[in-house]
C-alpha cells in the first residue's frame, strides 16, 4: 500500500473530555471528607507505639454500611447530592488510616452479661447489660433487673413472670421473698411467678436472643468492646428494636436482708 504526504499524529484526548459523568466536583469530594471526619472514632492505647496515626471504628461497621446507613441519610439532611459508593470507598481508603477492629495486641477477654425481659402484652423486648466487674449473674442481679423493669410498669397491678427452672437465678427463696416484699409494700396487688416444665421452656425471650445471635454471626462475628455488643443488640430486631439498658453500679441491690 502506498501513501502520499506526511502523517501527523493527533493529540491524545484521553482525560480531556468534559462530559465524564463520574468526575467528582471539589464540593462533592469535600462532603465525603466532612462525613468521614465527623464519624466517632477511637485510638487503641495498646498499639499507639506501633502506629500513632491509626484510628478505629466499631468492629460491626463497614464502608458499605457507613455509606448506606449514615452517609446517604446525612447527605439528604444536608441537601447534598451523594457520591457513588465506589467514590466514597476510594476516598475513605486512600486518604484515611481507619480500621474497623482493634489490633491483636488489644484483645482482652471480659464477660458482658445480658438479661432479657420480654413484655408479652406490648410485644417489646428489653435487654439489660452489665460487665463482670460491676456485678455477678446470680439471684441478686436477676432481682435487681426485674425490680428496675417493674418500676417502669407502675400501671400494672398483677404482673405474671415466666422463667425457666434455673435455681441459681430464678427458682430460689431470694426471688420469692423479693416478690412478696413488693406486694407487702403495696407496689403490686399480686405477683405470679410461673416456672415452665423442663423440656418445654421456650419463651419469647429465646426468640429475642436468636435474633441477636443471627445479627452477631452475619454482621460482626468478632466483637471487641461492650459498645460493639450494645449496637448489635440494638439493631438485632429490625421490626421492633429492643429497649437496651446499660446497668449502672447503683442499679444493683443486695436482697439478702429480705
């Protein structure tokens, strides 16, 4: 093949077009940064010597979760057009040193106790949480939680309590005396405590705990702080969120004098 004349190469136009739909404006990029920087974070004091600049979010979070559950609603409140998730992820990963769980050097085992109460009349689950250095998990603690729950139900005259037959927590003289004391103080007219037959002890609270376990396995198989559990429990029931109470030291009582 023969050609005549000189061949002049044309300019490479890649990146020169002005109709790129995925190009972010400076304001859009800054909106992502503003949101990321507003997220509550913490720094592990166990690993500061290794990486002073790394911060952490609760381990049950993820970039996808931050985008869908927090960033998009935040943009709607601010009347800002949200960027795509891929753009949010790119800025998050390239500009910030944020982790989603504590490093291995920060692993410490601590027991978090959760006593569930299910109000069958209202269809509402209540979760009462405390850690092992606050209190144990015996009859005094069970009575303290029931006392706190019943105080919020002052309109009820004849509460009925269903539990299993665990002697250390439910089926014992302390809890019986506790119920009698409440009746003698005229807080309630009667209190009925029914124990289910062994082998047939499935209660609404068991379904509540199953939802928590499902949420735990699906979204956060490893949890490194009590606060992480608080969020898992709070979000476990998407239809009717559990009422979560973090017990304080002064919420626990000794009922031995009764």
